C-alpha cells in the first residue's frame, strides 16, 4: 500500500470522535502511518498496543485501528509484518475473551459487537499473506480461524497452502485453522507428515477433544508437540500451560501420563489444579506421587503443592518435603533478586491450612538460613512478600521455636543491599504478639532501633516497654512521626502526643488515629476535622482515614455527625474503597440517634439506590457496593428493593468477586429469611457457582482460596434450598 492509499484509508475514520486508553484517538493515524518505516515501526506498534488494546481492553477506536493495520499488513506495507500480525491476533483473542463474559454496559456491548463483526473483514484483508513464508503468514492463517469464517475463498486458500510440501510452520497453521473451522483435513494429512498430524491432534484437543487416541498421540509425540504448538495457536508460551487452559480434562490426563515430567510439566499440573475443579483431583494425585519419589526436588514440589487445596495428603507431603530442605536459594524477577527458602513457603501454606506443623519448617528456615532476616515467601502463584509481612497478614500465632528463629535471624549480618533487609518486618511480627510471648527477643529488638526505627519503636510501644523509653526518645530526635507516636504511647504524656501533630503525618494518619490516647483533646479533634475536609478524598486509604476521623468526631460531639454526613454520604455513594466502613459508621450514628429524621431517610434512600443501581469504576460495576448496601438494609429491618433477578445479580456478582466475596456470602446467609421467590432464585444461582468447573477469582492462591470459599458457600446454599 502506497502512502497516498494509506492516508485515504485512515481519513475515512473521524478519529477525533473516538477514544483509547489515554483519551482522544486523534494520534492513532500517525502511529499507523509510521508502521511503514523501519525506524519507527517498533515504537508505533508499542503505542498502538498500549493505547487501543491496553491490557486487552476494547475501545471505540480499537476496531478501526485494527482494520487499518490489517489493510496495511495485507498489502505488505508494514515494516514489521510479524509483530503487526501478532497484534491483530491479540485483538482477536481479546474479542473472544469479551464474548466469554457478561457485558452489562450497552456502550461496551456495542464496541464488542463491532469488534466481532470486524474479524471476517480483517481475515479477508490479511489473507494474501498466507502464500508467503514466516510467522506473519502463519498468523494470517490463524486469523481465518479466529474470524470463524466459512468463506470459500478462505477455505480454498488454507487448503492449498496446507497441501504444500515440505510442510512447515505456515502449513501447520493452515491445517490447524481448517480443523478449527470444522473442515475434514484427512486428505491433507494422508501422507502422514508428522508435524501436520500433530497440528491436527493439538487443534482437536484445543477445541475440546478428550478422545483417547488424540491424548495417547500427544503423550507419545510430546517432544514434537512442544515444537508444533506455538505454530497452531496464539500465545503459546509453553505447551503444558496452554494445554491446561485450553482443555483441563485433556491436560490432566496427558501431563499425568508423561513418563519423565520436568518443571514445566509440573507447572502445567498446577495450572490444571488452579483452572479446573473437576480435573484437580487427578492432577493433585500425580503431584503427590511425584513428590513421593526418592529423587523429587523438594523445592519444586513445595512450590507446586502449596498452591493445591490443603487436603490432609497435601499437608502431610508439604511437611515431609520441608524436612528434606537444607538450604535457601536466590530467585530473580527481572533485574531484582531476593532470598527464598522452601521451608518458609511450606510453613506459610501449613499455617493457612490451620496445620500446627507450620512453625517447625518456618523456625528451621530462620535458624539455619544465613539470609533468614531477608527471606521472601510466596503469597500467590506469582507474588511474594517479606516473610514478616506475610505472617502478620496471616495472623500467625507466637511459638517458642519461632521466636528463637527470629532472634537468630535478627542477629545475623544484614544483606549488602539495605532494600533487601526484612528485619523491620520480622520486628513488626514480634510486635503483633503479646509482650510475654516475645519477651525473649526484646534485646535483639532494642538493638535494631537505628536500623528499623519505625517498627522497633512501635513494637516497644505495643509491649509497653517503659524501660526502653530513653532509646525511643533518642530515636525521636529525627522527627519521624511514627517514632514520636511510639514515644507518646510509652510516656502517656499529653505534650508528647501533641508533638506528633507537629511532624510530617503524610501516610502516618492511620497510626495516629489508631493510637491517640485522649480523644477529647481539642487539638487532636481539630486535626481530625482537617482530615475529613469538605468532600471525599481521592485515594481509598485517605477515605478510610476520613471515616475513622468522622467516627472520633461524632463520639466527641454528636453534632459532628450531622456536619460530617456530606463527606460520609459521598464516600458511600461512590461505592468503592472502604464503603463497608462508611456504612457501618452511618448505621451506628443512626442507632445512636445522632442523625435527624430527614438524614435517616436519606440514608435509607441511598442504600436502596446502591442495591438497584450499579456503581462503576474503570473495571465496570463495583460488586461490593450493592452487597454492602443490601446487608445494611436488612440490618435496619428493611426489605430489599428490586426484583428477584436484581437481588440474584447483586449476590452472585459479589460472591464471584475476590474483593467482595465476604460481603456476598454475608448477604446470602441473610437471605434464608427472604421471600421464597428470592430465596429459590438465589439458591439456584449459587448452586450453579458451586457446581461449575471454573474456580472463583482470588487474590492469592486460587485453588486454596476457592476451596475455602466453597466450604463456606455450601451450607449457605443448603440453608437457602431447605428454608
């Protein structure tokens, strides 16, 4: 495509009326135009990916941008044909992803429909590339399948290229596309080309086949399949991961049957556990069998089993594997490195499961690992946290052996890189325990006051260690607000408390609100009013502080409740962040009769509106808002508004949302006393969620949290069904 034709094509769209992730889409034509230049193509592709397909999101500019790129690519005008073709496949993948979920928003539904309708046009535009060689030709073939086209020209083009010999990447993509489209390819593969045959087998499995012959062929030809898989499907990083997502049933069978599984295969088995409730038991059995082998790598198997539901067998295996770990390791993410110890990971997993054996491997890691004070532990499939932080979040109880391990870790030399030193987090953990439980570690904690002054002084204050006042006072000279607050907590001196307010309190507001002693102090109350301000804050943590401050002000002067209602109402009405705390406070004010009748009526009206009308953020409807409001209405003795279908949506949306699940479960529990029509409809929806193969979305280890959620949900569903 020459530059004149490209400009004409782009001019057909009024880009200034469209938007992408960063606003006005008027810059899109320029990016597309620069795809023809070898010096600017890489940057332009990145800009297009980031703006019009940001994290897989579709915008009204996405479809015209992709069609323009397809037109350029089909005319062989892109300076990087391969990357341009794969960006188009990313678009098709995003469209199919949207089609798998419910879209409530009419504008979004229109965008998705338009994008879906564009796929056959895009497939037609790039079809000429199929006669070429290279990844862009293979991508063009896969786009025919992504478009779900039955166009005879497309099928003829794919069949002709699939029959070419010697067969390679493009031919494999063509036969995969034909198989996906339901075309009989037996004549094409009649010569038994192994790559083409494997392409057909993989595609059948990807589209749902669990036929024994296909599965056996994949097991027997696994090494060949590893080579072929990236050619027949979009985004195959590794075969086990892709297989587990595409067909968990097949994956569980195949990965369990491989005679010599490697780390990638083990990770694939974990993906089966995470992605499929029904196929998880078979995958877990295989993982347990692998863990029991004499030559099993304990670190690898602990990393796998800690992501599995905590059955007795899994817990026993974790405890046994941890006994075989004798040293820590170093891991890397990008350019960052951190210290790990599989014993600590096993300990966290056992702690989450309520298994009393958790403390032993944790203590062993701290006692024997030279990097004990800087250990990071796994908290999700891909996330890690400082050991002390993770144990605080899990509300780890104290244990004598664990205190001994922490003391040993704190006595070790700090890491060369101060940013890797987790001593402060370990001190924070000690400070979360009663003074008598952590008393043995007091000497080590005091010695770290210059290393981690915030955590050390907070721990000393929590333990009421008046003998350490001089150390804390010396540390407070630097003017750190947290240290000044710790000093005031120890001395109980009002003047020391007031000095806190003279310090820089940014990001320390929550600490001050939590630990201020005299909540009638006029200066403190004035500071609380300054926190509240006249409107809801922007950040959620600031909104939490506003709510806390409003509660303190209302306790000090009942008139402050009515004055603060405007801010509190704004927080509730937005539906996001700490809405549950805001609702809890307003219900307390209502019960204490701190609000006049007209504001009480406004409260009820607002809560009703939250139930029947979605509040939204950039991710869509906020699931927590409706559930929190519904529970509040029931708490004050009112009936839920809206039709049964709306109540079902509020409950189901909250139960399936990781941030709102507890509120959804609370609401479901309360509905056992609801009218039969509502109760039956909610029970049916929740039963479907219990019985489906897909796990609940979770913030940590998916299978573990899903198992917990289902354990809590089952009796609720039974109660609804039998009430």
